[in-house]
C-alpha cells in the first residue's frame, strides 16, 4: 500500500471517528436535555390530590396520564396499567412516564421525539458528507505533502554514473524534507567524489604504468633473445626488471593512497626531528649526488598527521627538487613559517606557473612537463588538511611549504 493511500485512510479514519463521536455526543446531549425539560415539567406541575378532589390545576393536568399503584385515574392515551418510568410508544404517540410521589404521571412528547428524529436524520446526512469530505481532503493533503518526496524520487531516478552532477533542489520550508534533501545531496557529493577518484585512479594507473610495462616487456624480449647465451645481459636485464617492478610497486602504492577519503586515514603523533632525519638518510642513499640538510629550530616539535601520506608527499617534492636543481645540489628539509618545507636551489618557478604546476600533465611554454607528481602531492595534502604554498625566485630556487590548516 502506497504512503499516499495510507495517509488518506489514516486522516479519514481519524476525522470520521472525531465527527461521529462529536455528532453522537451532540445528539445524546440534546436528547437528554429535552427529556429532562419534559420530566421537570411533570415534576413541577400542580398537586394531583387537589386536581382529583376539586379539579384545581385542570388546565395542566387534564391532558396527562395519571395512575396510582394498580389504579388508573386518568388515561387519555389508552396506555393501560404501567408501573415503570420511561418513554412508551402508543400507536403514533410517544408518552413520557415519570413518578411523582404516589402517582405515575404521563405526558405526550411526540413533538419532542419527532424533532429528535429529524435531528438524527440531519446528523446522519451531515456525517455522510463529512466522511466524503474527509476522504477527499485526506487525499488532497497527502498528495500535497508527498509532492516534494515525489520530486526527490524523480530526480534520484535520473541520477546515474553519467549524471552524478545532478542534485535535488531543497524545498523552501525549513523542515524534515529539507534535512532529507540536504542529506541525500551530501551523500551524492560523496558518491560523485568517490566515483571521480576511481576514474582518475584508473586514468593515472594507465598513464603511469604504460612506460614501466613497456620497459619490462623490452627486457623480457631481450632476455629471450640474448639472455640464454650472455650472462651479463641476463644479470643487467634482471636487475633492470627488479628496479622497474619496485618502481611500479611504488607508483601503485602512491596512486592507491589518492583514492582514500579523509575518514580512511589514521593519524598519529609524529616527532619531526626523528621523521626528518629518517627522510634525510633515505634521500641521501636514493640521490647520492645531493646533499640533504635538516633545519629544525625546535627539536621537540611534534605534529598530528599520517606518516605514510606525509612520506609520499615529501618524496614527490624532493624528487621535483632534484629534477629542477642546478649546480648547487643541496636540498633542505625542515620546519618554519608554521609548516614543513622542502627547499632547493634550482631553476625556480615563474609566477604565472606556480598554480598550474599542480595540474595533471601540465607543460609550460618550453614543453617542460610536471607529470602527475605535484598533482598527487596536492591531492594527498588536502586529505591531510594541509595547504601547499610556494615561494620561488627564478634562478635561485624554490621552497614548498606544507601548512597544516586548523579544522
């Protein structure tokens, strides 16, 4: 059963119960009041003994039924002997009997009963039309209340992987429907973001692994052709394959980190002095032609972050620094200006390129490209709520700052 029908039936049922209860109470109260008035008129009349003795009060008592015990003193309605109070129907006449002292008095209340019957009929007709009206109003109101939900359903049905940018327009009323709409839109934002990350991950993997896979295939072919007879060729090819495979593993690990959400990342307290010294030793072995320095004024400095992601970001920035260095092959790591930094003394970055170098596969006017590295670094930094800022001077070098932002 649809919600609209359930709402209609529920509203109509409640309305019907209220209407019938109100009308029933109104009829019962009206009947009670009218009968009480007739009963009081019998109880307040002239004395029966005086009427029976000398005819006093004839005007009011002459039309009444009067009985005492098993004797009928006056019976204009042909009721006969009756010993209990109540309303009795004799042919088309209704008589109300009331006991007053030793006498049982009866009065014609046919006009009152007929009026009550007409009232009952009117109330029945009114209740019938009220029920029809309540069902109609229930249906109209349910359609109106559910109209925003139907719009939400209609828009949600049209959203698929090709139209993940569509959103549900929030209603103007500040109620639960607005909360529902905002919640669904927030969920769609997360789904859209996740889907874009997956698409970008596939594109990045395809791009980044094409070259090493080609190299691996070349070395395998070289082994098949010459490695069986030339031990030197075999050793060189196997070493190259190993290095290429390690590089691919590193690329895949880096790319896998980019599809994480902030909720997936576990943070830890990192001692900067120990962390930077470890990275310095690692880079010194990786790039033996460069000198790496750690500049840290406060040796007790600690930060809350993700060590694996921070290492990947620094790896990318250091690789970029190595690639852009000139004669002075010195790279500095440290903390200043409220952030981690990587500084080189290389070519520097023109002002107009400082934002664009974070674009995927950006190339400047000279055809120099930055690939995916810096784009991935910014993406990972944003996951850590870190902003990357650049200070650079052409011909003198660049400094990349990793500034943690307050939540």
